[in-house]
C-alpha cells in the first residue's frame, strides 16, 4: 500500500470517507491553494480509496491498528446483516394495506 497526496479530482471541498478509519474527511488546502487528498494505491498502482489526514499523520502502526479495528466492526455488521437475511428464508410478511392506512391516518 502506498499513500500519496494528490490534487483532489472532486469539485470543491466535498467530503470523502477514509478507507482506513471510515470517518468523513475533507481535502486539505495546500500552500498554493490547491485541495489535496491522500490517495491510497495498491502494489499495482490501482487507486483503492482515500485516507484522512489523521490516519496519514498517525503512521504505519496506527494505520494497521485502525484497519484491524475497522475490519472487526465490518465483520460484526456483516454478521448482523447475514442474520437478518436468514430470517427471509421463509419469506417476508409485510403490514397489510389496511394497517398502513391506519398508521398514516393516525399520524395525519
């Protein structure tokens, strides 16, 4: 993995999500007034995402730790989604149209 500061390809100061920690991040304004993003490349030079300035400045060990933490969180979320998908094996019973009308009539 290689992280390189590059001129943002996005229009304006739009947020991106850090591929390392998952938090929202914005481009950094350089001394020459350019918006820069820390772009993550794989070993073949293919872009894999962006990194926030906190992760870039934290160093290799912290990046590895944050990636492991994020992997664990995503595995837990995946397990939750798979459990819900298992519930669908016998189909999905949705509220009847009459129940939907009653709910909306109460709110309105």
